């Protein structure tokens, strides 16, 4: 069962499965719309294990046409409003990468819309590699140049693999560069200013922080501190997994177990 529509406020939504609602906030999207072509097939394959486990998984993208000066708090308000109006009750929310940053902002600003939260491959603010890569990407986009390849240092430190990955990502970035990169640039700058470190101790929502120790965008200590700051936070850190933790079998098992647990 696959459906496409938009949530209140114009947030594009691709839904897979039926059952308990699970809002899935993806990483940085080149365009703020429901995925198409190969990206759509990849998205569906990512959501399907949760649908098979009895969830209606709603992949919710950022709204198109974000204004200048748009902040992560504004994005969190957009999501909170959409969740209230569509579901009328708190729901499970999972965010990966930049989506995880947004989920942390949502927990800080609008905890009442979230029943349980999963923060995958993200921390209370951008790690040094992520910050440098995303700012560089935004600057290159402003000059109408591809910058997706600047993310390669966060994915691998292998001296043989990294140049090959950089070249491949440059090619992908050249082919997928949007005609109007305004929304993408504004979201990259919004996340650059994102920091909820001092606000997490007030969040009482059960939250799973799950990541790979070979995710070089952040440091393992940042993942651990994010979980520690949350009064009801729990950390799962896989030693041999990188940034794409969200496609691993153990990730799905751990997240489903967490989402199904009864809240004491």
C-alpha cells in the first residue's frame, strides 16, 4: 500500500503500509517534493521493513518555498502543525541525518506531538566534518556549482576509497543539481545554526539515539552526549557501521523493538 499526498502546510508525504503511524523525516533532500524514479524506489525499500512490521510509514519532506532566514525551529513548527492536524495525537517520529537534527529540534520545541522519537545518525548540533561539508555545499550551490561530493569525508576515511567516492558523488551532484537550489541552500544554512545542546535535559520523551561509530560527520562522543542529555534517552552505537545506519537489518530490529515497547 503506497500513497502520495501532502500534509497540512504543504509538506510532501509518501506513505508506505498501514497500521501505527510513524513519521519518517529523511536527510537533506535536494528538492522538497516526493521522490521520483530511482530515489522513490530507494525510499520505498527503506520504509518497507517498518511497513512489514505493522507501521504506516509517512516519509515527510520539508515544505517547498521556504523563506529567507528560515531556521530549524521554523521547520519544527511546520512538522508539529502538520502532525497535529493530520493525526490529532502524538505519533512515533524517526529522523535520519539532517532529519535527526530536525527531530531533536521538534523534541525541544514541540514534544507534545511525539510519542516516541528515534534520532539516527545525528546529534545535538552538527559535527565538525558535517558543518564544513554542508557550508561548502551551500557556497558552491550559490555559485551554481555541484557540491554534493564535499560530503565524502563524512562517509569514509579509506585513502583508496575516498577519492573514488568523491568522484562518484561529484557526478551524482552534477546530474541531480536542482534548477533552483534556493530551498536546499536555506535548509543547509538552517542546520548550520542548529544547536539544542542546552535544551535536551528538559525533554522527557522516550528517545533512541542510534548511530554508527564510523559515521565521521559527527564523533561517537557527540552521539553519546546527545543520549546522555536526554532524561529518557538511550544510545545504540554500532562500532563497524557508518552514516547509512538506517539501511541495516540490526537498525530495523532495534528501532521496531523500541517503538513497540510500552511507555512506563
